[in-house]
C-alpha cells in the first residue's frame, strides 16, 4: 500500500470484515491501499451494527465481496447473503417522519438515498461471484465463466421434492435469475463444481 509516515498502514491483500462504521479517512485508506471489504449483511443485521453503504463504496473504487459470517448470523447460504445485501441497501433508504427521534439522522432525499444505496439482486450476485473474487485478489482465476478461469459453479434445479417449481420456464433469463436469488435455497442445488470437478 501507499506510504503513510506516522499513519495507519493497510496491506493491499487485506480483507476487512463488515466495515459498517467506517469514517471517510478509513474509506480513503482502504481505497488507496487496495484492500477489500467482506460484506456480511446478515451478521450486521443480527448484531444491529449497521448497514454497509455498498453501492457508494463500490462507486468510489473500493472492492467489496459478499460473505456469510456464520458466527454472526443464521445461514451460510450465499443465496441468503445476496437477499440480505439487497435488504441492507433498502434499510439505508428508510425515511422517518419529521419530528421522530431518528429524523435528524437521515439527511438525503428519497431520490438521493435510492441513487446512493439501492442495490439490486444482480449487483448482489456480482458481489457473491466476481466481486468476491476481486476482493480476494483472485479475479484472474475465478468468479466468472471466462476461458482459462477455474470452473466454480452451482447447478440449480427449478423444482425439488415436496416443493412446487419456483420459476417457470417461460420467463426471461433476468426474471429467472431474480427468482432463483429471491426464492431459491439449498433444496434447489443439484450439483456443485469446484475447479471443474463435481464435489
């Protein structure tokens, strides 16, 4: 990372967990050093520590990947983590009635808040895949379906025993993906591949 005589040092390979209470100087330090954030939204909700402003941080050039932190949540599922990331971004857009005890803590307008924080399901998928690989310094090797990259993938089935199909075949690819992220769980996992091998 950059030299900061007398100041804090952060290595580029560092992955910092949570970071929901960062000051602007700390955000600059992360960006300048090339360090990354492991965003664990379910844990942040569980302990009520706050919500990470993911969209703003990514726009500012800070690498963010999605994590589960099972010590501070109730699910190791990346599908659950993606859903929680979307919900966390929504919580940063809450508006309070003028005069309420929380009204003074929210300065942005509704449109400003939406622009700054509204993370959609597709952006959450990015955080769980290529965003995570980038945060770990492995984007050249994994995180997307490109030639010469390791094949790490989950094959999902649209229906499973004891449960109706969660997505019909007639919808667009985008709608199917949205429904998988929103409604899918471990019962829909048919096969898992790590480095090209079924495990």
